[in-house]
């Protein structure tokens, strides 16, 4: 986890990925998030790239779920 001061911003960035209207947009948003943290927190950026897109399977669920 990055510095305490970055946690609120990071949480908002991750939340924005899941608030996307569809999986394609979420993936595009994730790529922007990965690039954003690539220099300042490279381990986090690598973790996001390796793990977060797997969570986008929720976009395949019916809206009722």
C-alpha cells in the first residue's frame, strides 16, 4: 500500500474503475490508473495490472446481482 496520504486518492481511482458503465471502459480506466502509479509506486502499478482486471468479471453479471 502506498503512503497514507495516497490512500484516499488510490481508493477513488480503483472505485472509478468499478463504477465504469461496462467492462471495456473499466479496462481503459484501469490502464490509466496503472500508468498514473507506474513511476511513483511501481509495485502497486504492477499489482493492479496483474490482479484488478480479473475482478471485472462482475460486469458480466445481470444488473439485478
